[in-house]
C-alpha cells in the first residue's frame, strides 16, 4: 500500500530535504539489492520496486528516472560493498576465484551484471555502455598491476603480457558466470579459475593455493 505522504519525495528539496532524500535513496538501493539477490533482475521494474517500498512510481522516478539508472546504481552500490568483502586476496585470478565463490549465494546479482553487459552492446543504453567500458578499462588496469607484481615476485611467468592476461582472466570469469547461470550444476567457476591459476605460474609449478601466496 502506498503512502501518500511519500509523494513529497518527488517535490523540490526543502530545508532538511537533502538528508531525507539521501536516506530514501539508500533505502531504495537496499531494497533493490535485496530484490535482485533473491528474485533476479526480472523483479526489478520501477513499479515493482515502488510497490515493495510503499511509495509511488513518481516518487521512485524522482531518484531514478529510468530502469537503466536504477540498475546501474544498484550495481555500483554492490561493487562498493564487494570491495569491503573479508579476506580479499589481492591477486589477479585469486580475487576473481573468491568472488565466484561468494556469488553462488547471490545469483540474482550475477544476473544483474550479465544484464548490464548485454545492454551495453545494444543501442539505446548509452549510460550502461559508458559504465561497462569504464569498468572494463579500470578492471584491466587493476588486474594488470596485480599480475605485474606477481611477475616481479616470480609467481607468474614473466613472458606473459599483463594486460593480455588481465583481459583473458576477465573473459574467463564473465563467460563462466553466464555458463553457471544457465547450468549451475554443470559449471563450477571457482574450480575452473583455479585451473587458470595453475596454468600461468612461473616455472609451470602446480599451485592450488592462489596467486597471492
């Protein structure tokens, strides 16, 4: 049931309204993350989120004018929380392997990522395309830096180009996520990424404890 008073959210901010607006936006993102994690992206229409929060569709559109705006905001917030995950390994493939393990509990958020990636290559989603291009560029750079550090420490073969290996790791992780969503019983992304870890060490050593050791 909607709360008529919540239509105030759609009005221009008054004194003290900015704090209320920030709190309401955070509330919307919390609810959206919960809905996507539990029910998938299909449950994330603007109207369904407004109904779940007990606010009007107009009030929700005040904060997120389009579904793309809402999905991007949710994924950005998810990424911020993911950065604070415990025991991050700070190694190129090791971080992805740990993320694959955590993602088993939230398939809806994995679906959100693949939805954004699919939208980004289609016309009509300029904000999503810009976000994914920037994300891939940042991720390649971050992973290449970690790979270079592992190479300097003798943990990864020095003859591999760090950016190329970063691109390969991202492609492997993203492709495995799609396969896992389609057939969770057949694909174990964490195990497959562990295989990639065993392929690239210096000297071809068969390491199974992650590249950060």
